[in-house]
C-alpha cells in the first residue's frame, strides 16, 4: 500500500511543481483528501450501504470543497489540483493519470423523462487516460472524452472529444488540427513514467 501511495505522490509531483515533498502533498492538497474519502465511500457504496456512502461523501465535501459521488468510478493517479468547487457525478468514469483543476463539473444532463426512469442510465461523462481539464470547465452528459484530450478553462463540452482533442469555448470546439499526435504534450505523465 505504501508503495502505491509513493507512486501516486510521484505522479502528482510530475504534474505540479509546487508538490515538493510527500508531507506537503499529503497534508495540504485537498484533492488527496477527497480521493481518500471517495475510496472509502465507494467501497461502502459497493456494499449497498448507500446512505453511509453518501454521508462520507458529504463529509468530504464539507472538509475539502470537492464533491465526488460515491458511485463515480475513478482510475489510478487521479489528481485534482486546487480542487475547490469540483463536482463529479454519479455515473462519471475517470481513467488513469487524469488531471482536473478547480471549479470543474463532470455533470449530468436530464433527458426528457421522469427522474425515476433515469435510475441506472449513464448521465455523466467518461474521461479516458491522460486527460487534462482546465479550471471552470463543464463536461456535461454521457459523453466520451478520449485519451490525451485537453479541455480548456471554462469550456462547456457536450459532445464526444476525439483522442488528443483540444476543446475551447462555449460551446466547446476542437482546435487540435495540425498538431502531431506523437507530441509529448498529449501525455506528459506517460512520457515521464519509469
């Protein structure tokens, strides 16, 4: 367990120059605390103790300013930088080595059906590996953001994003044409892995 924590902290240090020591990251990064609480809430949610899972999620929200639904699926080395105001919905799925900044919403959209009929439907986005989401971005609905995509600050994304896409604006548009797909900026964490 300590080895996986060490790898996780190293992944954060490659993405954030302010993350200088293990102690600073563990004690002062709210995203680490939110993810810790989420892992517990998610485990409890899986035991069908839904109210307890939600209570742990709400405690985490109170302590960190980050709201992650206990049913959300989150991969390895997920990093929430700064974190205040982040919201991750129930059916959201996040791959490995994903970085998001403060004020990001991975939200759902309500189809024109009753809420009781929405139970079990995919309503929130899926982010594949090595995605970076800028501060204030809103990714809404059951869309797919493919690996190595970049979502610009304050972008509103409501449609699928291609691999390596760079989405900016409201509504978000892909501006990645002309970039080389093997450019190291598409997967900065993957390039530095040992």
